[in-house]
């Protein structure tokens, strides 16, 4: 439906009058909407409420719901440098934050990213593919002085993390 052709005079109105018209139209739409919630929805809400009252452990607190909705994850990932297709001993250990619903979603996001690549000053292709996901932890608001990131590893363990797989 082309309102510009059907009602050209509307498009000649001032901005204030267009806003007033939009308000009037919206009020009319609101009055046309059903004001009653269908009985089957009310019945289902009642059934769920009774079920929750009978077995509170099946429900979540508002704090738990907020935590699930606002799930954030910290991931520690190691990227190994390759120059001209040859692995080097350079590592990039990154701590990254993700707004994903689950740990598996974070892992999938990391594994599906394209490797950073560019040409260096010798015109060689430099690529930083993901070598290893070292950790994925749910992020919670830290308290004062709390350690955010830390890990203890021997050099042989770090070498195992980033060994080329070919």
C-alpha cells in the first residue's frame, strides 16, 4: 500500500502535525488490540505457578535468571605465529571476554574465527592461527583485590599447548 499516493496531503504536514497524527494513529491501534489475555494462557500460567509452589527447586531465583541472561565468559587462548607457513616460537596469549550463553558457544566462537594474517616487511605472509584454548571460565563481577587471571604452568606444559599439530 503506497500511502504517499493515497494520502499525499499527509506528507505536506509539518513535523509537529505528523507527530500528532502518528500519536493519534497509535492510540487507535492500541484501542483495537484485544485487552484480554486468552484463557489458555492464563490456565498455563496458573498451572506453572502451582507446579512451582509444589516444587520450588524447579524454579530459578531472579538473581539466577539475571546471571543466565547476562552470562559472560573469559577465555584464555594461545595463538602461534607462522611466517611463510612455518611455525615460529612466538605466541600471543589472549584473555578475551565473550557474551555467550554457554562455554560451548565460546569455544565454537574461538574455533570458527579466521586467523589474523598480514604481510610483514619482507612481504612474507604472517598468520596467527589458534593453537590452543587454555581456559574458559564464567565471568563474575570480581570483588576488590580478587585475582582475575592467573595460571601456573611449567615451560614443558606451555610447549605442549602450542606444539604444531603437523
